[in-house]
């Protein structure tokens, strides 16, 4: 145990007590982090070990058997033709969500950053879906997106025959993305707005004197300066998109077909509807690897793409 | 920050923002108004932006069909316990990582951060088995314990640490010279200064718990144990189709209180979260 020397204690005292200030402090530190460390061990790290252990077994809940099968579940993973579709749906969902979410968030932040009276009211309203209960929000959208629901009703007023949004493959995917984006884009919008307000005014003034058009100012000054926030929000949004479950469960139940069955939903079905706990665990490992790789990759990109860091 | 906008430019910006607002605001309006429409009007054409006829019995049915008061209480108290628990755990850990020198601090910090990469969706299968063995399935314990110690609380710890790092140390040093112990310094000096960070931790922890869906449907099986998100989906007819107006009434009761609190305290909400993002 390495304990930092504390200057408050006069040196050379032969009868110095064991509980020096530094030692007491060190103990305090350990006690302060103990709840978090113990908690994370029990509820995150041990389960992560267990999920890997389970993934090496065939687990029959009904017959109550738990047999070691080595890499068999992983072979099943490779041979699972449904999984390809699931991963495809996950990729479309996540990338669609991130692109749509970040561009809308940036657009809204730029708008809210203008000098306009009553802008706070707009900010509040754009942000409001973030605090609306997720399932309540999803239910209303599910209601709006019915064949004879509000959206098609409005379209019909203009003489347009709307599709059955949640029952056709392409529109179902678009629907779940859109519902999720409007729910949470307010968060990224606020982060972008804070970043925009942090860009020094002088830079714009200098650019204006040089006669740079607004778009060029945005591309050459604003974007590079807020790139750390773009990176941060894209990590949060991608990792968040891989966890989306309630919206799928309420709106489409993964359908039609497998078109909106994202990985978390597939995992839930395999483990808790079909009781394939072993294979469900293998899918969990896959989800973990994807989250870890994406986070790591984006962290690495920071060095290349982010121009400026405070 | 920019040059004054011309009146024409201003008008078009307002126009653009009003159009963009529709998908953000209209669903809430539609939810509230449709919840008081009789079932015959619910899919009426043309859509009734304002109800023509009112049927308030949808609200009494919300309470008749399910133990909705009990479910409301479940969601509320779980979110409250999770929020307070997370604030305690994460402010202590965040403070220690920012301020106190103790053995293996960096290694432990890395281990804790690893929790960010492991959302509870990844570990839901073993968590279910663990709580099953502990006799805690169909209780609220998993919904309380997993968030307080899992990935959401790790994020909170990170936010708290980033905040405490930026806090000037002079006050705490003065207190140490006066002979105050670590815990007292934390309680009396550091924690009161950390109110903005604590507020944002409280907000996102509360919302996270309030919105949990996968965990309740995995762990809970009896209606009086359900939380609101799960309960909302249970208003279905004999064929499993949703009873829309009743579902929307229940959704309104779920969404409106938080929405009203938000509108009253929107400045604290928005700035609190922006703060978190900048520091995180």
C-alpha cells in the first residue's frame, strides 16, 4: 500500500500514530468508492462474467438441464440466418437514427442560437418530449400511425392516401426511427446549443470582415469548434440506439417480418419468450462487443476528426 | 452573437420553427384531446383537432381496469429511491475520484468506467437468474438495485467527478487545516457547492427510472407490482388490441405531471443537462 507523504505531520517524531492524516484520508477514499465498486461488481461485472459462461452452455429451462457445449452457441450465431436480418435492421436503425438525430439537433440548435424574442419558449417546446414518459409518447405515435389514424387522416384531407405505416417494412423502420428521434433530439439540441454559445464571437467578426459567407463561416468556424460535442453526442446516441427496446415492443413487435427486430429485441425474444437462455447470452456478448467496438472506434476518431479540444 | 437579423429573416425563422414544432408538440395535444373522445370519434374523419363530443368515463375506466393508483405509486417511489440512491453513491464516488488519494485510484476508476460499456440489456439474462435465486423476481428490488449501481450510476459518478475536479480546492484545504475530517468536508463544503451537478444527475436518473421498460417486463408478473410504462400497454381488449382512448387517458395521467414540473422549472432542467454534457 503506497500512502502519500503528508506534510502536515512533522517528521522525526518517533511515536507518530499509525493513523496519520494521509492514511485516514486514504481509508476515507476507499470507503467513499466502496458502494459504487461493490455495486458494480455485483450488478455489472459478475453478470458480464456469467453471461459469457452461460453463452458456452446449452440451457434447457423446461428440462432443467445446463450442459457445457463450448463454442456451439457461437457456431449457431454464425449460422443463424435470422441474425443477419436482425443485424441489418440494427444497422439501419442505428445509422438512420444517428444521422437524422444529429442533423436535426444541429439545425434546431442553430435556430435557437439566433437573437429572437421568445426563443426560450421554442427551446422549452422542442425539449418537452424528453420529459414525456417514453411509453406514453410511443403509444400516442402508435395511435397516430394507425392505418386510419391521425397522420393518414391529415394526409387524406389533402387527398393523399397514406400507407399502413407500422405494417409495411420500409415505413415501419422509418416510423420507429422518427418516433425515437423526436422523443430525444432535445437532449442533443441542448448540448449543441451550449457548444455553439461557447464559440468566441470574435471569430465570426473576423470572418465577416474577410467577407466569408454565412455557410462558409458555419463550415470553417462553427463545425470544427463544436466537433468535440459532435463526437460526444454521436457516441451517446449510437450507444443509446443499440438499447432501444420499448419503442419496438410497443410499435411493431419487431415486425413486419424481422424488419424492425433490432438486436436487443431479438435477444429479449430468444431469452425471455423462447427461453433460450444460452443463445440469448451469446447474443448479449455480441451486443457487448458491438457497443465496445463502436465506443472505442469513436474514441479513436477523436484524434483525427476533432479539431479542437478544451 | 451575430449581426441583427432583418425583419424578413426573422419572420421566416419564426415560420420555420413553428413548422418544425409540429411533431414535437402535436402528439401531446393529440394524446390529451383523444383521451376524452368517445371511442366512436377516435378515428373520425376528418380528424378532430378539438373534441366534438366528450367522454370522461375513459378516466374512471383507467382506474377500474387496473390497480392504476398502486402502479403510479410503484413508479413514483422506485424513481425516487433510485434517484436519491444514485445521488448518494455517485457523489461519494465522484468526490473520491476527484479529490482523495487512495491506492489504485486510477485502476478502480477505469474499472468503474467499464460499466458505461455494459448497459443492463447485455446482462439482463444473468441478472434475471441472480434475482431469481435471491427470490427477488416479481419484486421491485431489481428495478431499484440495478440502476443505483449499474451503468446509469456510473455515468452519474463520471459527471460528479468532472464537476468536483473543476471546483477550487482552497475552501476544502482551509477546512482541513481547521481539523475537519474527509466526510465532514464532503458533507459541509463540497456537496453544497455541487448542487448544479447533483440536480442534473437527479433529472436524468429520475427520467431513466421513470422510463424503464425492459426490466419491468422481465422481472414483474403481477399487475399490482407493475410500473407505469408496463401498465400503459395492458389496456387491451379481449383480442389484444389496444383500447385507444383508455390507453391515451392513462398515458396522459402518466405524462402530464412530469411535463408540468418541467415547464415550471424548464430553465434548471435545460441548463442542468447542458452543463452535464459540457463537462461529460
